[in-house]
C-alpha cells in the first residue's frame, strides 16, 4: 500500500456524482488530504469527456448515475485505458456493495461505502494506487 504522503498531490482526480453536495464533500476530503487537481462531472457522459480532456489518473464515482441504465457502462471505466486501466473507486451503499461483490468483477478495495470519512477515503486511495 502506498503511503498518502508519497502520492502525487497534483495527480488529476475526477469526482463523478449527480449531487453537487456529494461532489463537494468528496472534493473537501481530497483537499484535506492535500490533493490539488480535482475535477468534477455530474454524469457519465461528462465524466468520459473529462477523462480524455484532463488526463485523469484516478476516478471516484457514485455507482448510480442518472445517465447509466445498467452497471455495465460504469464498470467499463474499470477496463478503460488498457493495458493500464484507471483506478476507479465506486461510492456505494451497503446493498450495492453486496450486489457488486456477488455478481461482478469489482473488488472490495474498489468500493467506498456511504457514509464515509476522510480517513476511509484515504485508505481506499492508498490501496488502489
């Protein structure tokens, strides 16, 4: 696991959620951890644009987005940019966590269960980078 102080604090991070309040909470947590280059997207379409335009290196996304009809589109982010996929942290509730772990290739370390703390977010980032 990478120590948080060893991470590039200028690494472009994308926060994707349809609720601006949630995006603000995540951005505040990231700012508190020292990250300076954080971008926002309110839906999947905007996220795809940001990924290519901003050279995004890490994604934190709500699992349920209004413009995604099923999980396959969002989970495609996990496979994007092969052979080196982008690290994606999915923000989920407890029921979504159980569902994802039982029927998809998502791993425990890729899921952040709401509600979460800055410390929990830090631990997940460290485990994925």
